[in-house]
């Protein structure tokens, strides 16, 4: 253990960012400053389950990482002195991630949440050497005995936002600022457009890719180019409120994504598609404490209380609000699935026949744009 730690530290000398991350790892444990000695009745620290979270971007004040952090705080509160949580933010999707994961384990964490798609290979490598640590990887697809994967049905939130967008666009052209070209993001773009077209099938869409999860200046530039191209309602799959802020400045509409972003753009904000990771994190901690943790592939959505469209703006017509409410309740009772045929791609090819519901394998492999979206998915033929 000692030798391993020394070599980790040596490696870190090469990377200021890793050093900052690992220092943060040590520093950001909960409770932040245990000044008073623990009362005699409290469980000794060694009995606590140590749980750590690795974040790809700064926590900031809204969005993907912010929502994970809210859920971390919620479980810290819920499980009290049964657990001790910590986190490291701004860990890139590179070998730095593997070093941070190994360091977390070295610090006694037995349950580790790696909360970005690009951590996948680093989780696999660290987990193979650390069989006594349970890893949870958000949005990946590679499992192992000690690696579970989990995700939220963000495409359901995108569809609900799309309904609102379809009722508000005047130019009949909506747009999406897209992050990293993986099926999840392509699925969200398409689902947003399907929602808009459920209001008006003639609606067209444009997409600009920034190829990063968190890049506020680029997100803003992409939003500007969409607006210059005639888009008047935007969605995004990036991790900051930059698109919304740009919409506010330019007098068009946009949505919050992952968290409630209404405060950033009082005029432009039409609603926020919000993820709540708390139900899933609670379940995992409960299972781990009970010795019942199991690997698996968990994908929760509106039905499980993990996804919602909140704070729909007053200016949205009541008819659209009713349509959102109806879609939401039928997602909850299972009578409606976003990906139900007929669905046609933007080359005119039918991808789901009438009445056919896309199964998980179909959803996880979406690599095309639906009818009405301009262009081609990066890397697709
Ligand atoms: N990492 C940061 N943001 C995201 C996101 O929206 N999806 C996935 N899969 N990974 C992320």
C-alpha cells in the first residue's frame, strides 16, 4: 500500500491538475471540519462507509455536476453518521481520473461514484485492481463484478422540453448545443426534436457540437451561431447555463438542463429538465450498508422520480403545459414511450415502424438524426 501510494504521488508530480485534485480529495470530506471530538456513543470512524464522488467539471452553480453534488449532500444528510462522503471536482476524462480513483480507494473509500461517461476505461482499470471497492459509473456501459453502471433517462426530459419548444417557436426552427457525440447525446437531441414535432410536425432543427461537456465560452458561441441561423428556441446537452444566458441576451428562448437554471435567465427560461440522482444514490448506499450491493445496469427516469421538467414559464400556453403533464403521467404509468414508431431518420429511412417501441438496445445505439434535423451525426456514415 505504502509503495503504491508513493508511486501515485510521484506520478502526480507530473500533473498540477492531479495534484490539485488529490489535495482536494483529502480536503473535501464531510463533515468539513470535525472540530469537536465525536460523542462516546457515535460509531467509530472506521465503521463508517466511506463514499466518494468524482466530478468532471467544477460544481459551479447549476447543471450536471451540481446535481450530483446536491445528491451527495442529500445522502450525507440522510445516512448521518453511517457514512462519510467526499468528492473531487474538475477531474478530466484522462489518466488523471484513474489516479484519483486509486487515491480515493487508498483513503478508505469503499463505494466510489465516477460521474462522467469518459471515465469508463479508468474505472475498469482501477476496479480490476481493487476488488473490495464498489464502483458506480454514470452513463457507461461496461460492468464488472465490482462495477455497476447507472444513468438517468435524460431523453424523457428532453422530449418534455421539446413539447414546450414546439409551442413557443415562431421561426419553426429549434436548435441544440451538443456536447460529446455519444448515443446518449444524440438520443437527447432527437428526443427534444420529437417533442417539438409532436406539437408541429413541420418543425426543423439545427445542431452545433462543442465536443466538450463543460466549455461555457464555446457553448455561448455555439448558441450564437444557432440564433444567427434562425433558431429561436434552444436546448443543450452541455453542463453550464451559458446557452440560457446567451438566449437571455439575444431575446430568444432556452431551457435549463440537468438542474433548475431558471435564475440565470428570467425572460428566456422556458423550463428546466432536472435530474434527481438522490433516489438512486440512496438505494446504492442502502444496499451497500446492508451488504447487498450488486453490479447491474440501472436506468431510471420520470417513472422512478429521477427526471422531471420543472418551472415551466408562465408565458407557455396552457395547452402546452397540459400536453407536458399528460406525457409525464403516461411516462409514469408506462403507457407512453418517447421512442414509439413511426420514426423516420433525416434520410427518409424508417427506424421504428408504426407502434413499435424502441427497446434499451435500440435506445443505446442511436446514431442518426430524426427527420427535420439538419446535417449528420459526427462520425456516422
Ligand atoms: N459528463 C458530464 N456531463 C455529462 C452528461 O451530460 N452525460 C454524460 N454521459 N457524461 C457527462
